[in-house]
């Protein structure tokens, strides 16, 4: 079940590693420990935080016991995500009792949502910084050193951290995330993100391409371009920069399809993925660009949220069931049956009837997603849904519907994987299989995990694997 109640936005916490070069000890080498919760964007932001603080002489550590500073980069998307952070703070409170000088900071969406209230609610917290305030962290830490509590939850219309070269944390050295935009302007009624991450803004394509190029040179072989809604990526040179950019030949407005192409051209051996696409905005230009470049992976995460047009209306998603199915048809037409397709689905949204729930099950049957992240609706304070609707679906009903959806998805995942048995895929090796050191694992273009005997192969190489068997979550085969 854990595999299926996916947790794109609720991955197990990760910790910073120690792979950075020795840092200048300007700060007396205080050690920083960062734990990330929630979506990939948070994990990517933690790498920006590590980079900003490494310039100030802070070393990152993977061991919380030796840390002088502990940051939790938090998620607000569902109540459960916030509760996990609060429980973690309780534990950290124990550490702080033994080491009173330990600086505890809360970053990310929960920091933005609760602002200085956090300091009252959780007394062990010394520092609160929202997603656009990370450049201010050295100053905020300075403030805490002087005996004050520190808060910055200012949301920016411009900040993209474009010039910051992330310190890769917990990296496998093969795949990396590259943030291409921040914020979200969509206002889906259930979602807290527009309030915690602010207005949408796109990062300069030239800094994105440069980051991808550097990653390739360092041996990385896959980048995932990250944004809340990548299809609304749009960058144009700012007035004050226009002349300088024009001189460098960079004066054009760039949309997402064009950005994809620019990144795909960095090197044919650098795979490109992206997340998240929005059914209302994804264009045929994007699909055609994907079709043109072998190294743009044939996989789209296209959250449906619901299969019922009336629910989608209440969710303010901006598309109907028919529109969604039309987009899926375009994907299959342009990219073929093998293109991987996954979804996010919410059960028990305000007013959801049994019939509307069946519409979601029937949409799933029509599309046959390879994978879905499935959630019970969790009301979030301040969202349009909280203001407009009642969270009136009984928790037991939400849970039963979630179970039905999970069961349906398992059937589809297995069915889609079974169709791959007998086929050969190009797989990028990411490392050892979790189960056995005798096996390696990687993913095919459609984002399916492929496991095979090690042979003489190693991380970062491409191999062709003939699929001989599968489960609902994994393809199993041998290199050919
Ligand atoms: N309750 C449950 N799930 C939510 N998501 C976003 N907000 C909520 C909420 N209030 C889900 C959506 C989104 C994914 C990242 O999290 O499915 O696509
Ligand atoms: Fe939330 Fe909708 Fe924006 Fe996704 S697109 S972050 S669900 S408001």
C-alpha cells in the first residue's frame, strides 16, 4: 500500500550528506543538518539552502547528533504532513535539552503558512524562513546568535535563486532535480501551495541550461525539470536586463516546449524529465518536442485529481473529464501507448457523491495510469475550498473510496507492466537494487523501475534490458 499511496509530496525525510569540498571555516565550522519533507521542490530547495550556507562556511552533516543547526524543510499540503513535522520537533526538543545552543529552524511551506505563530506554538523553534527567504538565512542565523528569534516569510515576485548552484544532497550522482520555476497561480480550491509558495515566476532558461550542462560534465545523466505547473513556464527578459541579454543573443521569450528542447540539446546522453504537467495547459507543442528528442523521457505526470466534471469544477481545475481524456488521447497519438502516464487523485473532496466517485474509477479504467499518487481530501486553512465548501464527506467514506481507488490502480499498474514483458528497454542505471547487491536498478524512459543482474555494469551507464517478469511496481529482466 505504501508504494501506491504515493507520496510525491510526502517522501521519507532525507538528510544532507557530507560530500562537499572542505569549506572555509569562517563560521567556526558549525555543522548544518537539513531534513526535507514533502514534494521534490522542497528537496531541491534544501540543496539551495545548503549552497547558500556553504558560502558562509557551514558544513552539512548527515548526523543530527553532531549538528549545531537543524533545519526542517516542511510541507503543508495535508494535515498529516504538518503533524509529522510537529512530531519530529518533539524529538528534536529532546536533543536541544542536552545541547541548549542547538539552533532549530523551520523552512518551507509550514513556515510560510504559520509565520511567527510557529514561534509561539513550538517554543523550541528559533528561526522561521519561508521559501523565498533563503538568501536571508545567514542574517537570520546571526540574529538568533544575538539572542533573538528570527522570522522572514516575505514572498517575492522575482526570486528564482537562478544564480545559485545547488549543493547536491543525498545524490546518487546520476539523476538530479533542476528547479525551473517557483510558485503557482492556479488556485485549485483544495490547495495551499499558492499561499505558501506565492506567485508563479520562471527562471531564466540560460541558467537552467547551464546548470544541466554542468551536471552532465560532473557525470549526471538525467535531469528532472521541476515546477508546480511546468506548462505555464514562460520567461522573457526583464526590461532592465534586455540590452545585456540581447548582446548575448538571449532576447527571446521562451515557453516550456522551447525550454525542453534547449535542455534536450545539452547532450543526447543526458535524459530530460519534468514534473508536474497540468491537463489544462499541456500543449501539443510539448508533446511534439518530446517525440522529436529520444532523450526527453516518454513519461508524463498529469494529475487528474478526479474523473468527475462537477468535482473538477468545485476543485477549480479548469478542465472537464472530456478535456482530460482528450489530452490523454493526444499523448497516445503523438507519443504512443508506451508513454508512461501517472496521476494524482483525491478522494472525498467536498460534496463528492458516490456517482462522482464512480466517475473517477471509470476515468482510471479508460486511461489505465501506470501509477497514481492517491490521497484522502484534507481541508487546509485559508484555501478557497475551506472558505466556500463544507468538508462533508465522512472520513470512513473517504477511506473506503481511497481503498477502492488504490485497488483499481494496482490492477492497472500490474496490467501495464505485464504488457512490457518480452520488450527490451534502454535503462539508465541508478545504482544497486534495494533488495540485493547482486542486482542493479534503473528506470526506462517511461519511468518504470527496472531490476536486472549486475554483470559488469555500473551506475550512470545505459544498458538494454529484456523484460522477463514483473510486479505491479517493478520490471525484472536481463541485459542484452
Ligand atoms: N488534500 C489532499 N490532497 C491534496 N493535494 C493537494 N492538496 C490536497 C489536499 N488539501 C494533492 C493533489 C496534488 C498533490 C501534490 O497533492 O493531488 O496534485
Ligand atoms: Fe496546487 Fe493546483 Fe498549483 Fe498544483 S496546480 S500546486 S494542485 S494550486
